[in-house]
């Protein structure tokens, strides 16, 4: 069974990770979809995306849910019918869900050298200058954590117009700490998040975020 890992973060938060080794045909036979999901699946051109989509439904089953318990709001954010918070991610052969009583966001990213070329698009100049002083391997890993953290926060807030570079700042951290904080300052709102991160396999990064407080008006 390709359930790669289960992480019980606390009594009300669980992460389930799938290693996608099955063929599309096998997954398609094992998963039952509602009408909207079937249309989404049929419209996907990439078999990798199809397999990831179906593997998420396998993870739902592991947690006691089905595709019929999952729906998406007008902004594309996933929800469960029992109002438990859920966030979804996939990257290459990994997929994951996080289930919690709290608002949460999750992201899995492959650690790739090309992230250095786009770093200026999601990290401000001052922070980028500081990060560039460390060795290349750690630089790539830290950039991947920062990107994952900002993706996870965006999944929680899910508001058009949020800039990863200008509106979300991740506090400095060391890779062995596995936790940091981040702040979202957008549209007059200030909000803090706790960020958790770890490595999957040898070159994948798992990041998930929790809201620390209710949004407040920025000064």
C-alpha cells in the first residue's frame, strides 16, 4: 500500500501522504468520484495530474471520507461536509492532505536548482541577498521552504491579489529547526502564521501552516 506516511501533528490535526506508484487504470478502478470530479478528471490532459487527483481520493478514504464528502467553493478552495478544515497538495509522485479543526494549508515541493532563477519573484531583495551567502544546497532547500510556506498561507487565505514577494514574509530559520513564523500583510490586514517544514525522501520538502491569530488591521 503506497500510504507513505501519516503525521499526527496534534490531537486535532493529521497529515496523510501518498506515494503514487499505481497506474491510472488501477487508481481509476479503486476510486469512486462524484459527477463534478469525474468531469474534472476527464478534462485533465496529463496522466500524472490524473493519478495525483485520484490518489488524493485514496487519502480521503484512509481518513474515513470519500469524494462525495469533498466540495470546492467559488474560489476553488476545498472543504469537507463536516466543516473540518482540509488542504491538498501534490508534486510528482507525492500527494498529501492535511485535516484539522484549525485553518491550515499544506504544500509539497521538489527541491530543484531552477528555483534559484525565480527566487527574485517571491523573496524580497534584502532577504535574497542574505540567503545567497549560504552554500548552494542549503540555499535551494531554504528557498523551497519559503515557497512552500507562502503557498500554504495562500491556500488558507485564498485571496486574489496576494503577492508572495510583497505581502508574505517568512522569518529567518535554520533547516534543522523545522519550524518558523511568517506574516501576511495585505489590504490593510496583518496576520501571523506558524510554519512547519520537513524533508520527504531525499529531495522533496513538506510545508504546512497554521493561523496564529485573527487578522488585525495593520497600522
